[in-house]
C-alpha cells in the first residue's frame, strides 16, 4: 500500500468505525431476537442466513418483516 492509500484510510477511519459498530450491533441484536423468539414469519434458519449474509440490510429486513408478533 502506498502513502496515498494510508492517508485515505486515516482520513475515513473515524467515519467507518461507527458504521461498523452499528452493523455489528444490529447483527447481534437480530440474531439474539431470532433465536429467542418462538415464532417468526418463515423458518428461523432462513432468517439467520439472511441476517448473517446480508450484513447491514439483513437485520433491518428481519426487524421489519420477519418478526411475528
């Protein structure tokens, strides 16, 4: 990696850390909710795959469409 690449990383790292923490928090919250919830709209294993594979959007989709309340 050259000097310009390191400078770019240093410039944008403070912006990427909160996004990464948000993504990780949503992932953990969605996985805990899927596992603890008795009923979901569809099989639980499908929702777990959606949450894990589609990192940022998977948990959001689960919280909007997957919870059976």
